[in-house]
C-alpha cells in the first residue's frame, strides 16, 4: 500500500513541479510557467498540491472570482505513477472545501469528452453534466461542462 499523501497550499518553491506536472499531463491548453507564477500570487486563484515524502504528485487550479458565487475548477493533474491512488478525488474534495470557504455555492468545470476517468470521478462526486462545448480546447476537442451545488 502506498504511503499517505498530504494536500497543501502550493508555494513558489513548487513552481518547477507544477510546470513538470502540466507538461506530462496535458498535450495542449497548458498553464505556462508565468501563469503558474501569477496564480500562486493571486487572491482569485487557489493552487493546491498533493505530495508524498516531499514530492509533488498532483495539483489543482481553482478560480474564485470576486463577487461570484460559482467557483471554476480549471484543472487537476496527477503524475502518471500516482494515478489510481485517490489523489484526484482528494484534490477535488479540497477544491470544494476551498470554494465553500470563499462563499461559493456551486462549482463548475469543463472536461474533455474523451476523458472517461475524469468524467467518472466528477459524476461519482455529484457533478451534473450541463452542456457540450464544441471546440472548447486548443486542439478543437469538445468539452462537457459540469456543475455541482456546494451548499
């Protein structure tokens, strides 16, 4: 059984790990180093990492706009070697807690229509499929838009 992991707020010292996760997890629509740096300093973004033995194995990026009661989960990335160990579900639960703390009563997200693992996770956690977004991603792939009430 793998060692337990912990989820914590990301720090500037995690920047290299965040960029590496982004590059190995996504072929397109990547968050750049400059964008990660900006998000780490931003009051409207929440960046969390899952780590084990000091090694970052996953991350989430959540947007919390001032004046909005809806949070937007931008991404969850899990290192290939750590997939299937519950990190995605734990990061998702962490994002929901952060959104509630900021006064949000719903969370939205988009997911590639061919990402069956992520779709299964979101639907298992109570996310409701709202609509298809044609050509949503840089490469022209469609997305499903999901939403979940948090209250």
